[in-house]
C-alpha cells in the first residue's frame, strides 16, 4: 500500500548576504508548503556563500550556534508556520575554536530534534574545509519526524559508504545529502553515487547541490539536484544544471519495505566478516 510523503528540496544561487539568502529560502519553503510538501531540505551551508574556496579567517563570521543561533531559530518559526519538517545546513560554532559543518533537523511543529555534523572533511583546491571545520563527532543520527525517519549526510560524506549504511541500519527512510560540488570535480559522480547508495541501503535520498559561481572562487556549482528511490531510479526529473530550482516530489515510503523484501540486502549482510574493514 502506498505511503506517500511529499518532499521538497531547494538549489539556490548565492544572493550576496545572509538576510536575503534566508528570505529566499523562506519563500521557496512557503511555495513548497502551498504545493503540499511536508518536508524540505536546503543546500550545504545554505545561509552563506561557499567560503571554503579560500582559507581566510574572516569567514569564521558565518558561524553561529546550533540550535540557539538566529538562523535555526528563524527556521523553527518557518517550520511552525508551514507545518513542514526542515533540514537546515549551517556553519556551527560550538565554542571558541570548535566549528562544524552541521545540519539541524526541525520537526513540523517547530521543535528542534537534533543535528548531524559532517564526518569527512575535504582539503583540496577549492574545497579547503579542514581550515574551518572539525570532523563530526555525533555519529549518524536518524530523526523521528512527522514524515518518518530522516537522516542527513553532507556533501563529501557521500563518497564514503559507511555512513550511508549506518543511517540505513538506524532505520532511515529518507536521507538528505546537502552539497556544494563543482562541475569539473564531480559531475560524473553526481548521478552515480547517490543512486548507488539508495540501492545498497534501500531508502530514498535527496541529493542537493548549489548552483552558479560565487565571489570567493571559480567553482562552478552545477545544481542537478534530485530525489532517488530505493531502486536507484530518479523520482521525476533532475533539476537544472544552470538555474536555481525548487523540486517537489511524492515519495512512496511503501517502496522501502517492498525492495527490502525483494532484494534482502539487510538479511544477507555479514557484519561478522567485516571487522578488518575498520582497522587502521
């Protein structure tokens, strides 16, 4: 029997300042709610530029506490207004010297459910993230939301299968993967890795990428955001690779049990044989 969840994501161009960037996402969220969406997710560090193209101390100014900072508090109000679950990626300040690439998860009634901190931190040309972020230390939480069990995996994390699997073992039905990835670096992988992870772990994935070029570098963020189902099939069309876009799709969570019964990957796992995989 169908168990439909109407879900949304946003790929957006940088506006030039935090206030207008947040306002833009609030507008998209209201549009999604008007279309009947019950959950929405935004791109990596959605309220700021992708400042990791450079290594400059001035960019610590984008950081704020989670959940008590102004952006997450404002998104809690938005969730209450729209009745939607919100996945909100921001630059988190925990305390002086402790910074994380984080996503807060807010339930449809505006309650703060918790946060995910990005585990895998790149340090390559155009993606100097180790300059800013400590590796995540909160595991791979799955949040019990009004639409079901929702997890988060952020950008560079997607190259590492272990976190995808941890989210599946914890019961995730939908995983949001907010990203900022550029055309020359990863376009070939973009429509390969997340569908493969959706198949291997038998849940839905919302893959979100930024769009356009920004003031701190020449990374060409190519959008192409999408939802993919547990069979590895895109749910509707993939978003534009040139324009910002709101995507709203119906996800049939009933497909998760159907696929898990048919393919039985969880039944046939061999954790007793995997010990060597985590040895240094």
